[in-house]
């Protein structure tokens, strides 16, 4: 964790709405032998089940989904604006097709639980607590289905306990 300092979740000072929706994040899972990442702008941070949690949503065609399903931990990495092109790359290219990290100019690092990136300004290491496929029949607002799921590729939701928060020193 060279270059990072661990802090408590209560010390975080940002607007979760804008940091996720406008700033984006990388969702990463796997291990030092094989891992993958994807850019996300949908998600949430909050409290549930007496834990500080993250909620992430992954479509079935995303290569990262298999890593999240297999592993017990994942990371959420947040970057400053200088890494926007890397986030764009990771959101539009699959790790199935080559070395996504190298092409994006990102350096993976490996916590004992989950991979993350040395270039991040904030890293949240999350322990998976729950996963469930979103069901269209559960949508109270039926316009969401047509607006967000024209291809019927419903997200799988994961809730993770935030086990560690790391900020760049």
C-alpha cells in the first residue's frame, strides 16, 4: 500500500452522488494472477446491516462480473480528472481482449484481499455480502425497463462491506 494511508470511512469527505456519477470509479476484482476492472457510474455508498457498504451493479455481458462472482472482495477506485482517459478506456474495452491495464496506463497493486490501482486517489476495499440479479417484475416504475434495459441485460447487484479506505498520501 505504498503511497496510500488507511483512514476510517467516517473521515471520507466527498459527495458520493457526484464522485460516482460524474467522476466515475473502477470496479476491480481478482488476484495477482488474473483480475479485471470496469468503469462504473452507477452505484451507491451508505449504511446497511450495521456496516458501511457499497452497492455496485454489473451487466451480464461484462467480463468483470465473473471475477466479482468468484471472489469474496472487490475494490472501488476513484481518480482525479487527469485519469479520465483511462476511465474511458476501461469502460469501452474488455479485459478479454488484451492487457487493459497497460493500455489504460494503470498500475495494478494487490491488497491482501483485492486488486486496486496505484494511480487512484481513493480506494475502497469491499467484502462481498450479497449478490442478486435484478428482476424486471420488481420494478415499481415500469418506465425504467424501457429506458435502461432495452436489451433486457439486467444488472446483478452486489452489496459489499467497506473493509478498508485508502487515500493517496
